């Protein structure tokens, strides 16, 4: 699972074996055994959440929005 970046104690990553056919571009955020998944297009939205608070989800959404271009480029570089 390629880690795209780390920020504020969170790991932002893709799973290399996820979906067949592959799902649209998205990123997972993990910290302390808790995970959330975010769609990247057409806008950043929470796809699933396994325990983060609403406040943390807002923080994660802001981080992902700020880095969305980098994340999408990493997606293209990894998945082709």
C-alpha cells in the first residue's frame, strides 16, 4: 500500500489491490487503527468512515483538498 504522504500523524495512502474494476480516484487516511476513505472527484467527499469524529473528518477533508493535485498525480503515477 503506497503511502502518498503523512501529515498531523495521519498516513494518506492507496491500496494497490483495491477493486476490479478499479474504483475512481480516492485516498485512505489512517491513524491509530482508524480509517476513512475519501473520493477525490469531482470534489473531496467522505466515502466511508471507521470511527473518526466529525471534527477530524473536516480536518482530513481540508488536508486532502489542499493536496488533491498531488494525490491525483500520485494516483496516476501508481495506477497508470
